[in-house]
């Protein structure tokens, strides 16, 4: 059985202008209990954190511990 | 990251602690302090900085026994009654005697507890009989304070490794097999003693929102402790005593009547009337909640809109920074203002958790399980209603006792074949070209849990559940497919969740009476003290399926008078009180 590609909107949003992943910061990736955040390299070579897996407990360590205030935790659409 | 690699490393330690949430760190600190030479390893599937149920902190101690407010005898009596009599009191009594020392120790870590103008602890009454709730004004700092202590004590921390099976040999524990959650590489840890603090089985039922991770418990707490103890041959107690909570509908977080109650908030029906005298969580209270809904008087709400502005503002201040801080976002999104509207609540999906109820791995007052050298503490160990302070205190007991245990023993020899078999089991979903992804296995299991196991419990439905679970197990074992290391972690969790679902059905069928209010409400049976005043112990049977025995409740340390034992069944508000 092949797998489908079903779209899902994710609750954790990163402000690329504030994110300092290109300086080596991985704080949000490190603290997430469910390990759903990763660092992506954008087309212009910049790095930014993003939510890769839609498995969020909306618990907020990523937002609370981000040194630049780049992370916003919204509620998953299904329960907001 | 997440690429599946092939690899295996083996390390040795004196004491392996699995789970870095609440009980685990305290066990590590106590063990290291008692024997500074001991090699103590603290392992977590996430990162110890922010792992476990108290990832973002806690608003208070729900069960503190503070001299001048309560005695260990009163507390032991209250919890015995709240837990419908099925309680080996020794563990509760020891906790009650020693938890104040742990509070003072937490205070020395920089975690503050509320005091009144005279400098006395400002303890609040929430339980039906006694006074045990102590607010924590800076409860958002708990994990950071603990982490500082772990660094200071030089505890070896291993993050992002998930323990999948315990190793045993020579009739005792020998270590654990672990898998890296980002590379799938194996780590075999040989240990003289193992302390499990893996939290609740909080991802068992499916939240009504349908969102897999929209659980009350931190969804990382998917029940590995229960499954590992089971497969290792340990006894698990009273798993039919489910955890079911009164929560904010959809958000599925606590409404926090424990915070709001002492300030004048209360649980109300749709008319805004109080219908229970006591908002403390128990199966008996949940039964009243259920009856109110069945009686057509729902929905049930948390009512704050009668309170003064400054009181509401204070409640908001506490509830919106600690434990589940996105609660403020949730209410803002819905336009709910505590000053104007009541907060809609509902009955949660089921789980296992001793922190709130009594379903856990069987332990004694030293946190010893039925396997020598293996300990359990916190939400996964069956000390009833032990909450966060119970996790700290029983974690301390485990750490202290484990140091004595390792003094006289070397590593137990285990069968290398067990490690090989576990590697094969774990990696099977990576060896297929396509198949069913773990999120679908998990969704189906948990949806079936809701359909067939959610109380009131009906025998025929639970038997159907067992059939459906077997089908899902076949699908899982023959066809589950993962593409990367992260999905492999979810696959392992799906397997754990299915184990817990099997145990939930089996344990519930075994106890042929009703007990603990809604938690084990079997519609065909009444409470039966003559035959069922006992623990039910679930172990892994010869056929690989759950087996059951009865274990007598030990003679009480603190006597319960005949007219006291049903006090928690008498909390419905009488008409006179409601009219006031």
C-alpha cells in the first residue's frame, strides 16, 4: 500500500527573521519533549527552525526557551 | 537527522534511571548523595531539561502533609477512603511522614511555596476531608531548578534514548535495551539496579478532538514503563482503576479547580449550580460528574464569573503561566473571559496513572517492584493519588534503596539472545518497503479504546475490544512501516499503547465488581467487599497474554471506621446547600 501525502497545518510558527539557527542555535529543537522541530536550510542558504512533525502538545518550552522570541505556539486546529 | 543507522553500543552503570521527569531526577540526586562513588545514569526519551509531566512546571503541591495542618494518619486515612479502600497503607503512610522533608529540600533548590503573612505555609483545603494543597508561586521554575541540581551533582544524563525492554537474569534486573530516537542506534545499558520513572500511560484513549497528541498527560508518557515492567515479568496492580479526569473540553487540560477552588471557584452544572461538595479528583467524584451529564443537567463547567476582579486576575495569572500555559491562548481564541463565561468541561479519555488514581506497577514502601533490583516511582507506580510530590518522595525512596541494593551485587548475567531478539523486533518496521504507518496503528488502537473500554464498562464490549486489538496487533507485527528514526520512535510507542490497551481490557474483565466510582464502573456488577477487597495483580502469562491473581490488601496501619469508609461516595450537594 503506497502512502498518501495529506496536508496538515502545524501549530508552531517560527519567525525566520528572528531565528538564529544559522548561528548554530538549536534550543527549540533540543527542548521539545515530542521532538517535532528540525532545522531547515532555505533556498538562499539561511537556516531556520521549523515544525516537521504534527505531533504537538502545545506545551511551550520552545517558545519559552527561545533566546530571540522567534517561536510562537498556537493551538492545533483540531482542538482550538 | 532522523536517518536510520545500524549500530550498537554497550555501557555499564551502577544505577540506571529511566525517565528524567519528576521521580527520576530526585532518585538520581538521592542515590548520588548517599553514594557519591556510584555511577548513576539518568536516561530520557526527550531532554531532561523539559521532559515529563511537569515540562512547564506545576501550580502547586496537591498532597502536602504539613505539620500543623495535617498528620500522616489523617492523610493516609483520606487517601484510603478516596481510593475506595484498596490501598497498602505502608507506602502512603511513609510518604506522608517524609514528604515534608522533600518540600524543604525543594525549597532549598529555589522552588518557592506560598506562605501567609506570618511566614507559615499557606495550605488550602481541596480534598473532601483534610487540608493538603500548597500553591507554588514560581512553579514554572521547577524543571530548571532540578536540572541545576543534576548538573551540580554530576549525574550522567543521556537524552533522546528510548528504553524499549528491560533485561533480566539470575532472577533480578540486569539492564535495559535502548534506541536512539534520532538515529535508531541501539544502546545496551548494563546496570545493577534500574529505577523506572516513565510516567503515566497518558496516550491510551483518544481525545475527542481526534488530535493524537491532544492528551491531558504529556504525550511522551505513552506507557513504556507499564509495557516494560509487563514484558520483564513484574506485577502490575489494579490497572482497571483507570485515570479519567474532568478537563476543559477540547483543550483537554486541567480546569484547575485545585487552584480556583480555594479562591471561590467551583464545578457547576449548566445552570451554574454546584452539584458536588468537593472538586478533588476521584472516581467517586467523576461518577457524580457523569451522573450530572446523564441527568440532562450538563454541560459541566468551572465557574469563576461570580468572583471579584482581583480574584479572577490572580487565578488567570497562575493558570496562564504554569503547567499548561497555552490555556490563555485557547480561551482567547474562543473569546472566553473568566469574568463573563463559565468554562466548559468534559470527561476525558482513559489512561493509567497512579499520580491521580491507582493503576500502576506494584511497589512497596521502598518503591521496590516484584523484580529484585527493579524500582518504580511516580505516576507509573501504584502508590495511589501520589501527584508530583509523591513522584519526588517515592523517587527519593527508590534512589536510597537502590544504593543499598547495589552494595552487595555485581551485574546480573543476561541472555545475549534477548538483546538480539529485541533488535529484530524494534527494527522490523524499517525492513519493509511499504505498509501501515505507526500513526494509523496508534489512531485505530486508541479509537477502539474509546469505543469499547471507556466506562461505564460492559463485558461484551470489552471482549470485542480484545478481538479488535488482536487484529490490530497482527497488522502491527506483520505490516507496520516506518521511513525514519523519528517514525520508529512512534512505532515503538504504538506497540506500547497496544500493550496497555490489552492490559486495560483484561484487568477490567478480571475484577467482577464495581469499584472506584466511574473508574471501574461495571454496569453488571455492584461493589463486592466480600470477594474483591484485594489488589488485582496482572503479570505476563505463559501464553504471552495477561494473567491475573488476587493479592490481599495489607492490614491497615490507620483504622477506618465503618461510617467513614464511604465518605467519598457522599459528596453530592444536598438541595439545602445548593439553594444557599
